[in-house]
C-alpha cells in the first residue's frame, strides 16, 4: 500500500516499504497463488504465515484503504485497524485452506499486536502456534501459554543471531545489541523463563514446543552467514533436544568437539577458542568458573 519512498521511517519498519492493500479484493487471489507455490515447493506439517511488523500508519496514509474503512464504518483507531487486520487474517486463512485441498496445517505466526492480550481473542489456539520474538520478560509469553497456545521460542534478547553488529540504517550498533554468545543461547531455558513469570505448572511448560534461532539477513549473505549461525545454533539444539540440568560450562567440551566435526563435514562456523585450548580442555577458563 505504500511504495519505496523517502518516508519509510513513518511506515513499515525498514526499507523497502510496503504492505498489502487490504482494500483490493484481488489481493486474496494473489495470496492464494503464493500459498500454492510455496506448498508445491515445501512439504511438512506446519506453515508459517508471518504477521510481524504490521504498521497502522501505512494503512492510515493510504487513501484506498481509508476509503474502504469509511465505507464499512470501521474507525481509524487502533481497534479499527485490528478489525481490518483480522478481516485479512480470516480471509487469508480461508484461502490457505482452499489452496491446501480443504485442510489447514499447523499455522505459525509471529508475536505481534494481534497476540497482545487485548486482541488475542482474534486467534484460535487450536489453529495457530505462536513464534515468540519478544524479550523473555515480556508479558505476552505467560499469557500465550495460559490461553492454550503452543509457542516456539525465538526471543530476541537470547536468540537473534544478527544482534551486536553495526547499524545499517544509522550509526552505532544495531537495535538488538549486544551480541548473543553461545553461552547465553545455551541458557535459554523455557521452563526457567516461565517460572520467573510465575508459571510453574508443567502442563503449561509443555506449551513451549521448541525454539529457533533467527538469522535475519539485512547484513548476512552466502559468504558470511554460516559463521554467524554456527556454533551458536548448535548450543540451542542441545538445550531444546536434551533439556540439560547443567549450564553452559559443562556443555563447552561437547560443543567444541561437535563444531570441529562439522568443520570436517564442510560446515565452517565461528572459531570458539584457540587450538591449544581445544587440545587442553578445562585449562582455558577464568578462576571463578
């Protein structure tokens, strides 16, 4: 609904700007075609439909959309834009069902304004799994599991791999700095996080169905992505597959060894420590560890 222009900071979060024009009925034919193309290319029981970084100002400054809202007596308020968003959500879901032979998959979407407690009623926990990118201490997390939603953890304060590098739309470091070391990622224990929110019921802990690191590619390409992704993602894999009771220090020898095995297989991640320390496990540590 908004093109690439000098006003991008007032609209979607980063250039190039653009959101779907929800007032155009042809939009849903395009969405359905995209769903068909993606299902022709990918298999699996889940389908991620996005939903992050919806910008109301983009819609509010697009005449075709504001005229559409006025015709339907939808107010140009936060509640009104949420009503408009939900209209899209329901129509897009119906088009997905059509594209998939009358069936849904496990539909995944990002935390957003729609997963805030005030608007969560728009979503059905029997349909949607929520991928959680907010910080670990955000109030959305306990509310989601208490309302019956399954959750995939990708909280940016632990699991965003693009953090800690230079900004690309300004100066200084990027928005989610500092860098997330593998030790911090390893300690991303969803049971501990929920307990700190006062959620102590193991049945609610089980609503966390997995975790995923996120390597956003504004500053990553085919020449530098792997060293940003590995070995940090190996650390998360052990955390979520093994549910260890020990901390990162006990895991370090395993991770160092596994990283070397992967290098022999041609997957070159970031070097964890000097070779002498690799050969002398337990010596290269600070006295207070």
